[in-house]
């Protein structure tokens, strides 16, 4: 189901594919003399992926094309040098970061574990709850199998057409490169890419801490702060979960880097790109160059193409604020050139993201509905507070209650570290303080966006949950620098408070790690363990470009929310309708159309389908094949068996039937 050898090989391939070019680019750019090794994974991921995505329509997506584009990035990296001080003198100090990078790798195993299946003694499969959000593995398989950019829509295509993908798919494109290079499955590549995204973000945190406090201690303390979770478990144990839920709203997706990397690593990767983009903005203000501007455009594009909410909305507002702050700071010399280079980078990024942006606008128009954003305070306080006052009180409660509860290890220490960096004189206006002001602006704006803007495009407030990620990365780095400074100056009271807050958040992190490692056992786990054989049989009978009808609600107990994970993780074939949850993210359908499609497929696979229903599926959904399993109501009352539109291609007694559509003569209705 998932091979450990393939997983490790994919991780190694990703480190070489992205870490190598990233190291060369970081050395050439000299990002404020930070060690290149800390920035390389995130920087290389953004640059190589965007270069490959831009050239894929010309070169195709094959092992040779991937290696060629990666080689071109490596060869072109030295051209980014600005003057003779090209090579980063601080590479000699990189050895101080090695312990922190080892810890980052260990911590990155926690999100990766959320993706992996857990085999019990009885052979049944348990899956961790975050696997629900990794159903997008179907998109990785689609890109890798067909090698076409932009990819077809694996979830829905009207009449069986390839369809349009409106999702920000750069992260999945990167994982597909791992599939093509290593021969891994999409599931294995997703786990590897999840590890690499978490590792890159944590390495960036270590790099920020080292930049503002060059020592071996600061990066390690920054990682400890980043790994610490919420105070909610501690508060529940002290006061009772019911009482806590009366005072404050239950936990949401607004959380730290390990939690968010477990669920949505593409948002974490986008946040890393956003932080690096602002870091590079600070350098362009001091040392403008064409090479830095080109990399800036790639970083901005990578952020958007892997998260509309983080790299799109959040960076547009927070990055714009950072540009204004940097432009306003003295000296005034070079201000015009700085703004011109920023405008050039914006135009370049706009050209790079245009295909995905236009697809999103097109699908948004097809879906209808109101604006995707609205101004509304983040819901913080619980029913113990009067409803009339709650919205007003939520505004200060976000800053004074929610942030300290969700991010106890970084909220105070990170703010203190940022304040100290802004006060420092060493490095001058063009160095430490300029960089701190840019990162501080990013942090404040990102938190404000989370506090006051709500996304309405889906069922959840994804913008509010994800917008905090750049701030979390920055504050974690500053927290490490501040705590290391307190340790160096032997300020034991400050050290004790920081250690206490880190320790208070550890129960939440331990719970997350335990859940990701153990998974959740369900009554469907035994059936799921046998499904690789089912989908292998489907792939033998059904061509790669044929859309398959399968029960969207099958094995719904595998996750807390119903979704056909069996198809999403194992099929490597397109669906003609993969269910309402997948359609909400991918398909250009209105809410009414999604509801009608859901009812249609539910009827058919419950065994209540009519000949008209099957004709509708064949003609309007382009279902060129169908899979009926023993878990479906249609197993006992099979509408496909009597339909002239489908023929039985293969049957496994007591387990499944595979049907393929009967080819019709030209001009004959299906």
C-alpha cells in the first residue's frame, strides 16, 4: 500500500531536487548573510517548482525534463550574484545549525506520519484524521500519470471531458515530480512531500533564529517553541473541557506549524515562500539586483500557486504593507529603484500565476455565489458571553486570549524577540533592523488578516486559519532568538517563564503526534486493506483517461467526514463524480448542481438507480466505467447489470464488479 523504501527514496529525491538548487541560490543571493543551508529547502522548492511549472507546457513532464530544468536552475544560480561578495561568508558557521536541522527532520516526521497507513495485527488499516485533507492525492496521480500542465480535473469533467482545475496545485505538482522521478505512488509522494514541507518550514524557523542570534542554541530553542502546541488540553484538565468550551469557542484549524503541516502542507509551503519573499524584499531595498528580483517573482508566484489564502490574499496585503514600510525607511536613496524592482517582480509573478488565477476566476464565475471574503471578527468567545456583546468582545479577545492560548510558546517570546531586534543598533539601518521591520510588518498584518477577514468560498474559514502561518514561522524564529538571549544574559525569570510556556503546550503536541502515529481504527479498515487489489483490477480494465463511477460514500467510516478515500488514495483513475466534498474544492458546480449530483450517485449505488439515471451518468458525467462493490447497496440490486449502456468486464466473487461503457455508433445517443 505504501512502501517504506519508496517513501525514503522520494524524500531523498526531494532533498536533492529542491535542497541542492536552493543552496546554490541562497549562497548567490546572500540573504542578509543567513546560512544557506537553513533556507535551501524552502527556497529551492519554490524556485525549482515554479521554473518547472512554467516550462512544463513546452518541455513536458518527464524525468529528463525535470532533471534538465533543475540543472538549468543550478547553472543559473551563480548569475544571481551581486558583485564580488557573492558567496555567503557565514557558510562556515553552518555547522552550528546541524543539530537544529536534525531536530527539524525528527519533528517533520510527525506530519508525515499523518499520511501513512497503520497496519494492525489483524491486517486492518487505521488512518489518522488528517488523511481526510490528503484526498487531493488524486490530483498528484493525475499530474504524474498524464504529465500534462494544466492537469485535467480528476474529480469531475462534464460529459467526460478533461475538465478545468481551479485549485492552487503547485504543491501537488511538486509531489508529482517525485512520482515521476522515483516511481512512487501518489500516496507515497504525498507523505514524502509533507515531510519535506514541514522540514523546510522548520529549517526556515531555525534560520530566522540564527540570523538574529547566531548560535547553536537559538535555532534549537526556536524549534522547541515551534513544536509546542495549544494550552487547550492543559486548560481542559484544570477546569474541565465543558467549562472551557463555554468560555471560548472550540478549537479550529488555527494552530501551529506541526498541526497545519499534518492537514494542509501546501499552505505551510506557501507560508515559507511568503516569509522568504519578504526577507528578499528587505534585501532588495538594501542591495537591489536583477537576480534577486527574478527570484522574488518566483517566490511570490510559488506562494500563490500553492495557497490562495496564504500566498494570495495574505501576501497581497501583508507583503504590500512590508513594501510600504521598507520604502518609507531611510535613507531615501534607492527608493525609486526599489519600487521599480518590486513592480517588475509583481508583473513577473502575475505572468507566472496567470494560468491558475484565470482558472480560479473562471470556475468561481461558474459556481456563482457571493464574494469569497467578508469582514468579520474571528469567533473567539463561547456561549458564556452574551451574544450581543460577543462580536465586539471577540476583537480584543483574539489578541489577548486566543493567540496566547493557541501559541503560548511564541506569542510572548516571539513578540519580545521582535521588539529587541527592532531596537538593536548593530547591523545598522540597512541590516538587522530593516529585516526585522519587514518581518514584523508581515507578522502583524498576517495576524490582523486572520482576526478580521473570513473566507466564504468553502465550508470553513480557511483564510482565518491559514493566514497566521507566516506569523507563526516568524514569531517562532524570534522566540528562539529571545530565549537564547535571555539564557546568555542569565535572566532566569524570563527563561523560567519561557520554559513553562513551552512545556504547557507540549501535551497538545504529544496528542497530535500520538494521533498521527496510531491513527483511528474503524469498521471499514479491514475492507480498505483489500482495496489495492480492487483498483489494480480496475486499472487493468479501464484506460487512464476514462472516468469511473464509484460510490462516493463508500467506506465513509475511515474518516470523521464521509469521502471515498479508497478511490482518492488508490485508484489512479479519474472519477466522473467523486462526491460533494471533493467537488466543493475542485468542480465548477453550483451548490444545487453538487446536491443533484450527490443525490444521483447515492441513488444508483444504493441500488435505486433507474435506466434514466444511468443514461444521465453516461451522457452528462461521462462515466466510461463503473465499479460496484459488496459494500454498496447496488451489489444486491445492480442497475448496471441490466443496462445496455454497460457491460461486465471483470468480477471478483463476493467483492467487486467492474463495468465498462458499451461503445455507441456515431450519432447514436448513449
